[in-house]
C-alpha cells in the first residue's frame, strides 16, 4: 500500500469507520494528537524557539510511528530525551523553578509523554496535561482571542475524552464535536456563576509578566536622549478611557506619568534624594473649573504608575486601597499593575500647581552636572542677561525651536557626550525626548526651575462606544517650569516644532497622504475592522479582566446581597451552586422515554395526513392507515405515501447500526410529501 493510500486510511480512521482495519488505540491516538497540537500552539510565540521545535519534533516522531505502525522507543530513549530537555531548560533559564522554566518543562514533558502512550490510561494523562498547558497560556495573554483559542482547544480535548468512551464503532467526528459543545454549553451557567461569585484574588496567581526589551515607543522611568537611533512604533494599547461626559479637546489630553529631574549629563531619572517636596503640591482651581470625571482601564505594565489626566484633583480607591501621590503629582498603586486594572479619577485641565513650592524642590529642579554642554549653558546665560522675566526666556526658547530648522523624527542621529549641544547646534532632529530634555537644560541654565514630565498625549476616539484608546505610540515627554506667582506650568516644546503631533497624534502625523489616497477604500475597511476589534477587546477587559472585589460588591449590591468577608461570599457561592445543580437535576434526571428516529419521521408523516382529514388511530398499523388515506390522496401522493410506509416498516425491523442511512432517506421522503 502506498504512502498516499495509507494517509487516506488514517484520515478515515479519525471518523471511526474502519474498525476492522484500524485498531482502536491508533484511532484514539490520532484524534488526541490533533487536540494536543491545539493546546500547545498558543505557547509558540512565548517559549524559546528551541523548546517549540523540540516539542514538535517529538510530535512528528510520534505521528510517524502511528502512521507506520512501528513500536514506540524503549524506556532508555525516553530517559535520555527527558534529561536532555531538563538540561536545555536549565541552560536557558539557569533554574528549573519559576513561571517561564516551569512552562517550558511542562510543554517538553507533554511531548515526551506522547512517546510513551501505551495504554488508555496514558491517553487520559496526556489530556490532563493538555488542560494544564492551556491554563498556563493565560500567563502570557488574556485577550478575547486567547480565550477563543483556548475554548477551541478545550472543545477538541473534551471530544477526545468522548472518543475514548465509544465502542469499536465510534460516532463520526462531527457528532463527537457536537456532543462536546453540548457538554460545554451545559457547564457554561456554572462557569458564569463561579466567575461572578468566587472571591477575587488581589494578587496574581503566579508571578508577574516579563518586560519586553528593546527601544520602542512607550513609558519608562528613565530617559536617555541621543542613545537611540531608531525608535520602533508600538501599537500596543497602554490604557483605555471613558469620560463621564464630553471629552476635553485632544490637545489637552496630557496623561501624567513619571517626572524626571535627576540629570547626570546623559541619563534622566526620577527625583530621588536630591530633592522633592515632602508632600504633594497644592492645586488651585479657578471658580469656573468643573472637574472632568473618567474611568481608566489600564493594561498590565508591571509598574505602579496610574496614569491620570493632568492634573488629578480627586482620587478613588484602586483595588480597595487609596492610591499614593508623589511630590511630583504622580499617582501610584500600592502594588505593580500585573493585570488589567480599572479606576476612576477626576481631573482639571485648568489649574495652578505648586505656587508655594518647597525651596528644596526648586533647588533640585535647577541642578545641572558640571562639565557638560558648554554651548547650551552659554546660550542660556545670554538669554538670562538680556531678559529679566522668566516668561520671556521661555518664549525665546520656544521661538528658537519654532523658527530654526528643527524637525521631528523617530529616526534621529546618535548624539555624543554633550548630547544637548549636539542636538541644539548640530543634528536638530529628534523626537519628544530630545526637545523636552534640551528645553529643561536651557531653562535650568537660565535660572528657571524645570523638570521633564513623561506620560502619554492624546489618544484615539472610538466612535463605536465613545471610549478613547491610548497606545504606546502616544507616549510623550514635555516640560514643566516654575514661575513665581504661577507655579508649575506645562511647556511642550515638541508642539512648537510639530504641532500636528499634539493636535492629531503620532499615528495621524506619520500617515503618508499619497499612500492613504491610493488605498483609501482598503484602509477605511481595515480601520473600521480595527475599531470594532478594539471595542470588543475593551468590553472584554472592562467586564472580564477588570472584574475585581469592588466591582463584585457593586454587582451583588444591585441584587440585594452584601458581604463583609470572603467567608460570606463563599457561602453565597455554595448556596447558588447547590440551587443551580438541583434545578438542573430536576430538569434533566426525570425519566424520559427515548424516541426512535424512524418513529419520529413517521409521526411527521401522520401529522401531514391529519391535516388532510385522515387522523391516525391509536391501534392502526401503517398499512391500515395507508389504505384509509387512499381516497384523500392524488396518484402522485399515493405513490409517495406508499414509499414512506414501505421504508418505515423496513426500518422497524432493521438492526440499530443499519438505520442511519434509511432514516435519513425517510426524513427526505416525509419532507417532500405534499
């Protein structure tokens, strides 16, 4: 038999129609291996490449043994392969403990287990390992697409479990999948109930997400302008915002993050022991200012930063605790954000900040390292000698950026030791970090306290649900200067060079009109699809990933339930599960007489005769009914009825395994009967 013919028989065997030619264990193994591949695929993008390759080499080896019918390798081969896999993981991670090495070991052991499936018990072990592998995939991604892929794999695994319960003549693959889908559907109410009522954990189940390396658009607690020659554009979502009312103008959407003021000549860091006020600065609002309420859904960042519209004036508890506020007005959570987090703040875009600033904080905001950027210091000294008002010096700096040939680019040339000198008097090309850092150095050299503020600017409004999406590509840096009588005032030198970056955003700024015109229809379609997918992802994050203790309490309060501890909630969950299971048992466990498929088709035929005035008597045979209906039917209908009755009587005495095709034909005849 050729290889193509052998593969054809293999595919037919998956449906269980070749019981005499293919032994049961081989069919079960093939079906299970397909489900196993679905369980491991989500890890392919997260595990080291060699781990994925090693697993699928074992997978293909096992598949070849199934197709060829050859014996499995001996125990010695399995032990050697297992030791080699453990040695590889140890060399990769320097440990066998922890999330990443643990997942890698689990995937490799699953591949090794495929090589020793000799009994039905081994098949169940593989299935349980697959379920655990699927669970670990949520360590890396908890998107609706990840959940959909996991659900597909669970469906296949449950169908594989059903496959092992059949006799020598299994049901077709389609029927197995339908049965598995019914089982999952029956479990869905219990899953929803457990999700809603199970006490929420305040900390992640296992570990924290790793940080992605590389220079990309995004937020950081340090800044080194001039050290990056190419800034990659990341379209990952940083957070989503839903305003209580109308959103402010896009140019006012500054989302405050870390404030950098400690500069050593090359690197900017957050303020440390060099200065800083002992308490948050005083915020003064004009009488006409109305706070803007909004809800943020923050994506995991492994940082404590809680992004707030500049400036926050009212905070609410986050994960059950009031957030912290630094002297630089950065809002912090008590723990790193390792899962999607929702919080509600109020902010005002018109304010006066820190008019009575602490002298130590002002001194720290004037510090410059000795021996760096002499040309910049000389320029600032000239301005200081010529101008007596700080506001005039600020205006001269902005006019320099605006009138001289500076330009905004994400591909700036590298800078040397005196990076600010090189930028202001040499390359004059950079992105927001270059402009903000050089501006702050100029201001400090001119005797004006200044600092760099990082965060995000703008966002993209979603017309489908009215929310705003702020992406990593919207990360931005601007400056704040302190002026007597005014306090800390925002100054964005990037807006003087590339005002469209502030008014329209980074994505709109870098769109090429010619390209957009050439592919206008396709781009509109893709953009609309992207918006809808973003809206779906937002709903998933808002209602599933962000569901924590405070949301749980509010939801249960609507139904009149309240709880003070997790013991009360656990009792409510137990009672709800008992009631649900009892109701399902009453509905499903009462005796029901199974109805024969041929009898059901014949009943439909009798119903059609009854509409013609020929009702079936309880003691009447099919032949007797046909004779009595003869006068009510035309010749064509009599011929149809004759075929229906003949086939029905034949099926009544057929063996159960021989009825499938006949019942299908009987149903077709009944449907066609006029």
